[in-house]
């Protein structure tokens, strides 16, 4: 995408991967950068959705020191169980959860898969044991091997094991059915309208970046996302293209951030220092 985006902007885009602390290191760097439009952050649910609740001593304010520029894409999640678990539907899964404590894996405490599991516990009034891993790959492997009962995650990591028969998809955690699993019902269809979660990405800039520059980058991002080839590539990986104004993206983030805050408070998950 960076090559197409660069062409739309008429410049070369350099990706500087500042990994660590769920994106807060990169966020802090961009927040303190010159507000001239040349340095932007690829933000996401880990930096501006769930993440801010898990760090008590950030060196920046995620919503005051950074401003929305453009939404990019989201990866709706699905719930899959180990194929040996004797359930084929949400109804059967919840019935089993009333009889025994099931386990669910995640890519780590505070990740979108983790909070999706906490959301299900709250909405369905069941108890499940969270088993956090350092990343999605080892978590999926242990669910596929039967070490853990289930997992919420995106299609790309789950699909190979679904195709091999080691995982069984149960429901989509989205408003609409996933295009890669069109026969899979959504939690919304099944009577759980609050069960909506996705891993999303967008662009943010340092506060004080001129509106004209933000609008220029936003327009270039929207033109890039309109590419048929890029859309197909994203959709083939289970993604949904997100387009719109900077204000649209800001409203989306505010709503998502507030929603996950409610889930975290109800679940009693403790936050940590950075």
C-alpha cells in the first residue's frame, strides 16, 4: 500500500517500525514530532482503542497530542473452537460453558482477541479462563492442537487451520458476515448485538498539523483505498476497507475507545505502567 499511497502524495513513503509496548513507543515518537505532515502514525486498536487503558503513565495523551487523519482498514474477527470440542454453534458452546469452565487463547493480555473473550463472558454471563500468549501464532497453534478450547482472531491466522479441519468456526464477531466465510452467522444475527470487534488501522498526525495538510493526506489515502487491486488484496485477507473524512475516523475511534473501556471496567482487568 505504501507505494500506491506515495504515488498519490507525490513522494516516497519511508516506514519506520518502532516496535514495542503495543504501539505506545511509536505513538510517543509521532506525538513529539514536528507537526508538518511529514511524520504520521499508523494507529490502531492497540494504540487508540484498547491500549490506552492498559498504561497508566504514558508520556503523551493519545487523543490530545495526536489527531485523526484517515481510516485505512479493519479486520473483523471470528470465534473458532478446537474441532474436537463437541459444539457446532454458539448455542451449543454457551450450553457447554454452563457445565464446565472453558478456556480461550489470545495474542496477549489487552489484545482485541482477549477483550472479545471478556465481552462474550459479560454478554452471555458465562465464565471462561483466559490463556494469554506472546502473539497470535502460538495461541492459534495451541487451540488447533487442543491445548486451549477456543480463540477470537482474524481470518488470516485462523483460516489455514479451519481448512485443515483442526479448527471449527462458530460465529463472526461483526455486523456483517465475513466474505471469506459467508455461511458463518454473526453474533448479531444470533441475538448478541454488542458482540462486534475488529482489529482496525488508520493514520494519525501530531496535534497542530495544519488542517489543509491533514485533508491532503486524507484525500490521498482515500484515493489509494479506492484501487480495485488493493481492495481485492485486502478483502482476500478478510479485511474491510475503511474510507471517509478525518472527522469520521475520529468519531469511530472515540466510540471504539469508550466501548472497550466499559468492557475493561466490567471485567476488572488491571492496568499496568508503561
